[in-house]
C-alpha cells in the first residue's frame, strides 16, 4: 500500500531527509542527480550545500559532527534501525519534494519574464522543473530471466500487426510500441491513404486509434474511413447514407475507438501530448496507436528553428515524436514527403527524403511508397523498405492490393511474395518496375533492324528479329494500359 505523499515540506521533514542521506552513502548518491541546496529551508541550505560539496571533493560522506560544526546545524544520527523500506520512502518523497520546490522557484522566477513578454524562458523553466525525477530503472539483467524478458517484449512492447501479413513478415511480426515509423511518398502517392488504412486495421482489431491530420479536414478523412469500413464506394456514400450509418455503427460496436482530429500546421509534439492527455481524461480511453499526417508540417517544441532549415527542424521534430511514442508507449506512425529527385525514380534511397537524413536517423522503420498510373488503375501499391531497425527487411519490396472504390489497401497473400520480396504476378507491381528499368535496353533491341542474310535460307535475320521484338513491345504496352 502506498503512503500518502507529504504536502507540507517544512523544516522538520527536510531535516529528516538530510539525516537519512548522511546515514547511507548509497542513498545520497542516488539522490545526488536532483539534489539542490536551494530547495531547502534557509536554516538547512548551508548544511545541504556543504554535504554536496564535501562528497564532490572527497568522494565520501562527512560525519554528523563535521556537518554540524561546519554548517552550524543540529543534525542527529537516526540510528541503526532503518530498514530498506524507510529508504524507499525517502527516495519517493524526496523526488516529489525536489520537483515541487523547483516548480515553485520556477514560477517565482517567471514573474519578471512574463511582464517582459518573454514566454520562451518561462516555458523552459517550468518544463525543466516538472521533468525532475530520480533514475529508478536500473535496466535489464540480461542473464536473469531470458524467457520472461522475451515474453514481456512480445506481449507488451511489440509485434503489433499492421493488418498486412506480407509486411508483418518483413518486420518480424509488425510494429513495436515506442518506435517511430515513417511512410514517405511524393505528392498524391498515397501517404494519407496508408495512414488511414493502418488506423482502420488497428481499430477493427480492438485498438484505440488517434488520427491527427495537419492537412486534410476531419470530414474528408472521416468520409474516406466510411468507405473503408462499410465497403461502400466513395462515390456512393451520399447515395447510401442509411447503409453507411448502419454498417459503421454495427462495426463500431465490436471495434476500438477511431478518433479523427484536425490540427493546423505549425503545431508541436507538445500540442499533441496535451491533446492526448485531455482526450484520455475526458473519455477514459487509453490511446494505443497514433497516426500523424504528416511530420513535415510539425514544428519542434524544444527550440526555435527557422522553417527554411529543414534538416534541423525535422531532426528536432522526429526526435520529439519518438520520445512521445516512448513516453506514451504507443504505436506511432507518420508520413513524410519525397523530394524532387524522386519524381522520375522507381527505386528510392535516403537521398530522396525531403529535409535530408536527420529524420531517417531517428526513424525505426522507413517505407517508400511507389506507384504509377498504370499500377493504380490495376489496384497495386509497392512499399520499399528503406530502413528497418529491428528486422532484416531493408531493401525489400512488397506489393499490396488497392481497391479504388473503397480505398482499402489489402494483403495480396502468400503467393504475391517470394523470398526476395519481389512479386510473382506478371502484369503489375514489381514486374512493372523491373520492366521500366529495362526499358532503355529493350528499346535498343526493338530498333535494331540491320539486315543480315542467312546463308542457308536467304532470309534477312535482322528484320525477323525486329518483328519478333516489336510483338513483345506491343504486348508490354497493352499490359500497361
């Protein structure tokens, strides 16, 4: 049972803190990272400062006699009856005491800054104060419990299925909580569609999903989801409002929550954090997955960066988003633009990411979205795994189906993927990419009409070859239509 925390941090309780710390060197060392003499009562601040300086200079605790004589205090030895539980209480209570005192001092220091309109330093003071805490997690004892460690990862931290088995296989089970996943694509490539489809997949599996859009309106995103959930084509949604309502409500009763929220561009990860806290308090729901559409429209909270300096801006934003994902222990997915250099490419690399490599370094998984008009008409998307931190799927390619009516992106099944990640179907997907890459060589073959006389038959061999290759060309073009 937890002890009710002390709210009156007066002279007596502060005196107990110092006496217990002087009794046990290990406890003082654990508290030293947040130990600040300014937090103590003026009658104890000299003693607190002396103890801290003594330990720093001599790497040992002073005796009670040394402290009392040097700081003119009356600290007393608490005796040898202290148990481990007493020191546990000290660590917990001293942490809250240090946080409250630092916050109190930050508020007092902020008064003059607020009068001058200097809100940035005020925010920094308050943020530093509320983040004060002891490092209680000592890490993982690797050899202690291998089974328990692996089962904990499996149950609590990872293997959240994307809803697409072919992608899960490449990621060794799916996405992990606390990681930053980025889908990168050019304008109109389908970034928002991928995020919305992931949200629907997770909501239908029972997870509570938050979809934050900094570009599209809440109504547009919701209408897209209407088609995905109900299976009614987007062009028929208004004609079939009764059917859409019935299907969405019925499916919603068996699903997790799916919250769509619009935020104007220029918001920060702190704005997202505040919204989530407000949402969870008002609804009583814990957010399991966050989808942000998209990263490039966010600004960092921890520093003022020029919007023109994309490298630094994206570095701070991506780091803050990943910290948020770890803090909330959620699945976190966002999107990013590809730059102009990727327009004519059929295979993407890190140089094609808008803003540079800063966000790539922070991301745990990075996917490039490739499609063409012919692929869209045939209902195909290709994902290129540009970076995977916890799997061996880097440089793999997978193909997914796309229903142009309901906007659903779906798994093509086991037959669509081989060991190398390339698809086996012949008219779309990776085969199209491969054909495009071979196009220049193929064109050379088609135009080679130099006649060579066969000495046996007398036929012109070059013209025969050209005729055969032109037939292949017509077949290839027909497949693209």
